C-alpha cells in the first residue's frame, strides 16, 4: 500500500486549495476547479518563458494595447492561454485582462455564474527578452450582492480590493513559484518541472517586520512628489536602524516577491507625467496589496489603504507603497 502524498511531505497546490476550501461552509469544488484553470495556464506560460529565445517568443507582437504599450509576443500568448483556460469554467462569468480594453463577459447567461477573475497575464514586459524574472497576477471576486450589478457581469470587477476572495501571482524566476491567498494566510508553491506540479514550499508566509532594501525606479525621483524623495533619504541615512540598500528589478511581481520574503518597501509613486503612477489598481496594486496584508504587511495608495479604493475604471492606475510594518509606519508618518 502506498503512503499518501501529503504524508511523504508533498502537498500539491490543488490539494492545498481543496483543504482551504473545506473551511468555507457550502464550498462546492467550483472554486478549486477555477484555480486549477489558473495553475494550468501558468504552467503553460512558464514553459514558454523557459524556452523564450528558442521558440520565437521574444520581441514585439506588433500591436499597441489599451495601456498605450507595445505588446510583446509573450504578453499576447499569456493573455490567450489564461482566457482559454478560464473561459470554460462555468463558475466564472467574466474576465478582465491588462491586455484587453473591455471586460470579457464569457457567456450570454454569464450572470448565472459566481465569480469574476482579473489578471495581468505577463508582468514585467521589459524583462522578457533579457532573461530576467517576469510574472502573472490574478484576483478573484464573487459577483456583487447588489442585484443591479449582479445582473450586469461587465461590472463585476469594479469592486474594492478588500472584496477579493482570492489573489495570487506566479513568478517565473530562477524557479517558478506560485503564491496565493484565500484570506487565510499566504502560501507559496514551487513548480517541480519534472512532474509538472506546484508543491508546497513556503507555508504561511509572513513578511518580516523590517527589511534592508527599498525598491523604486530612482531615475524618476525628481518627478516624484517631494515627500517620497525625503522618505528614501531617511531610509538611506539609517534612521530606522540600518542604512538601506536598494533592489529594483522592474517586474512588480518579482520586486514584491523579494519584499514578501525579505521585508523592506516597494514604491511606485505618482510622477509629473503619470499623476496616478503606473500600476493598475485591479490586477497589479490590489492583488499585491491583498497578499501583503495577509502576510502582515501594509499597502497604501497615497494615504489610503489600496484595497479600500472603489474602482471606476477597469484599467485605472494608482500609486503604490507596500512593505513591512516598520517601513510602512515610517512612510505614514512622512506622507
Ligand atoms: P507590465 O509589464 O505588466 O505592463 O507591468 C510593468 C510594470 C511593473 O511590472 C513594474 O513594476 C513597472 O512596470 C516598471 O515600470 P518602470 O519601467 O516605469 O520602472
Ligand atoms: Mn503591460
Ligand atoms: Mn504588470
Ligand atoms: Mn502585463
């Protein structure tokens, strides 16, 4: 007789989701079926990322997306794969993607479904062709209670981040790691490519109370509102006990993943050119903010909690400052 996988120390993400689900009364299995669409898609994306350069997956796709950005081939591939893997899960009524101008209502009778899923299919476009970490983000919402909106699936994603029922990301880095939360802590899984499974590697992740790095695009510093520069100077002077060093990858998922594991602070402030910053609320800032808070960190946009903002547009942008308790307390004192 064989020992169950879990007893041998292998917990797959699928198994983990199922056991999380038992905490919710009336849980149906639909939710784990939904998440399996995401894990399948990200495994397909990981495969393409690993071979980019050999499989005609580098360079531009040719079109400009709704964000005003040149789409890369991998942006288009990842977007297609996620849409395809999620469109046939009947519990999902609508999708929002960074790469699609409009919300995608999945069926004529989509209002009978339960969930909305928003995603950034490929995060870190500028890093794709140079072998540096990229990612995927996703967040899941229940259809809203309010009957008018419930009957209009196109609007399901216009909910505050505090309403997320699940959020996560995959970082395609030196290893492929999936991090997710259903509001019961944050858990990380490493893809074992030899068996094609995400296996539990980081249980109940907690962001350290303090780190030693700040992470921001310092080239824009003169264009940040002055208190951001003053805050960075304060960190560098050592007023919090360490003279901070910096790390900036330019892929939000990778920069946040480091911040989650090591602590510290990530900032994408407003700039003179982009008064709301660059990051998109629905599938970048909110996803990260939900995970940060679940791990004991703090995420703010200006002086309000990022997850308290009620979106009016699916692609709206917000400034984001996210990190460890200590750095975030200090930020709030200066903001
Ligand atoms: P995306 O590739 O999904 O469009 O996101 C890019 C974002 C984010 O990953 C990163 O934090 C930020 O762009 C970097 O922007 P800068 O080049 O302005 O620093
Ligand atoms: Mn983009
Ligand atoms: Mn992104
Ligand atoms: Mn993207």
